[in-house]
């Protein structure tokens, strides 16, 4: 009886103990599984952290490499934008010149002409010319009466060249452009600095992106205007301070023959007077006579053109003073330069009554003569010498 009771008590006990042991075994297996999973996650996290560090390092290297390129791209973008704007301007100029040349081309098309319309157009053109002459004449009423004296400032550079001041600015800077083909301007603070013996060390060098042809350059209102080397009749407008080309134009009819027979390198001579920018050139269609073109320097467009009776034969230079063209002649071997042909674009002066004007006390030749309307002087380049001529000015009759 006692044994039976004991058996009844031990059976539940052992059953309970065996159940708990089974649970412990299961819990250990679960813990072992969880531990393995955590270890796997830790390894993955460690690998992820290492990958992130590698990516960060690669990104830093990439940033170091790309930042200078981005800086360069900004400058390239600015240059590209400027080039595109210049290209658009040139396309507009080319289209205008194409239209101009097209208007000069004879057409075989039969066109019925309205005489009243032609008369109206001729009247409008005459009225525009009259207004232009009134405008030019109203602001300029004097003329050249003689060349009083000369001063040889220096001898520097090549046989052919050009030197000048900017009459549109109040500063005293001197600009020297040596040679008939070059792309370097020398800028001096004043004439005393220019006269120093070692002039190149005292000069600011300005290198042009496009070289010039001839010696007929002009500087006005901070811009250099010149005939581009390698082109027939392209005129460049260059900002000297900003050092960039701001505009271009084609001068119709120019560039086929020299402006002056004794200065064959110069096909287009640009001049400044009280009225602004002018172009002086010769054309085969006029028998080699000199043609004057008034240019709007801001828009680089032609305002008007005059065919003169002054021949380019035996001419060495020319300049404008107060709407009047003065052509300088010489002999091929070089002698006394003289002004013996004038042309007044407004017709206010009877040029046939003006006596021949001789340049004083000098034998040789000039490659350029530029008039400075602010100082009423001529800046000339003769056989490598830089010369200033003082002028005698009188009122127009």
C-alpha cells in the first residue's frame, strides 16, 4: 500500500523533472541560435561600417578631384557665353553685309519701278545727308591752317608702327603698337615714362587675341579699333582694360588695295577727330581714290560714306580734323611730306583754294599720322621715330 502511494508520488515528480529538462534543452538551443544571429548581424554591421568608411574616403577623393574642374567649368561657361554672344553679333553683322552686297548685285528679274517711290527714297536720302551735314558742321567750325613745329619724342620699335593717346579719356597714357603685323600693345603711364630709355620694363603689356594688320589703328573711349590680320575688311573693337573683343564689323568695299600707295601694309586706316571714329581706305571702283566712312563706334555700324577726289597714288598717310580729310603725299624714296588734297564731308570749305601745307624741317616718310582732337596735335611715326606735330588752327571761312 505504501509502495503504491510512493509510486503515485514519484511519477508526477519525474514527469515534471523530465519536462523541465526538455525545456532547458530547448532554451539553450534557442539562445545558441539567437547568439549566432547576433554575431552574424554584428559582422554585417561591421562590414557595412567599413563600406561606409570606404565610400566616404572615395567621396573625399572624388571631391578633391572634381572641385578644381567645377571651378574651371565656371570660367569655361563664362568664356563660352562670351564667345556665343560674339558669334551672334558676327552672324548679325554678316547677315547685314550679305544684304548689303545682295543689294549691289545686278538682278535679272524684271521689276516694275514706281517713279514716285524712287523720288521719295531719293528725297529721304538727301534729307538724311542734309541733317548729317548740319549735325557735323554745327559742332565743328575750324580747320587746319598749317603745321607749326615738330618734336621728335623718341626712336623705338620697328620702321613701321603707330603710337597715340586716347582723346576720349582724360588720362595721359601713351600706347605704342610696333610693326605692321603684331598683337602686343605697350601701355605707358605718361609720356615721361615712355621717354625713359628702358621703355619695355615700364610698360604694361596687353596681348590681343587677334593680331592686327597695317598701322592704321585708333584708340578711343578705352577701345582699340584695328584691321584684323588675315581678313579682307574686318574691323575689331577691343576693350583695353577688360582685355576682350567686344565687337566686330565688316567695312564694305575696303581691303582690296592699300589706302595709301606709299604705305602698302595699311589697307584700312582708322582715324579719330572731334566727331568720333572714321575709316579711310581706297577702292578700285573709284579709280584708286580715297573713300571716307563715318563709323558709329558704339554700334560698329556705318553712318555714311563719301567718295573723295583725293588719289591714293603717292600718298603715305591721311588724317581727319573737324570733318575734313587731309591726305599727306611724298615721293617713294622719302622726302618732304606735304598735304595737297583736302576733302570736307560737309562741303563748308572750298578745298581747291587751300594752299599746299608742308611738314617742317624733316626728310623721310611716315607710316602713320594720327590727329588728337583733345590736344590739337598730330602723333606721327616716321622711320621708327615717334614725332609730335603742333598745328595751327583757324575758323572756317
